[in-house]
C-alpha cells in the first residue's frame, strides 16, 4: 500500500486549491447573477475550510509575534 502521494499529484492538488476547477454542464444553464446562459463555471476551494482566513492562519502561526519572528530571521540571514 502506498502511503505517499506523487509530486505530480501534490502539484495538482495545489493547483486546484489555488485556481479552482471547471464544472461543465451538458446543457446551458441560466445564471441569474450575470443574466446569461452558461455552459461551465470555475469553482473555487477555500484553503481555510470553514474557518475565516485569519482564524485559520492564527491556528498555524503566532500572528501577534510574526513581525518579530520575521525581523529576527532576516537579521540572522543577513549577518
């Protein structure tokens, strides 16, 4: 059994999250927002799931101290 995904599959997943994916219809559908008939649309996936973006990032990073961390890191790099 494989327990890793290939680099190609990993990149495909990143691309779908970044760019979305196209949903196509067999027959044109009326889009009430644009007032036109459409045959496809691009669906986007929220990388932060059900959380708002800030709430998601706060779970990953200490946003209150991120500025200090970046400055310390840059200082160490350029010494």
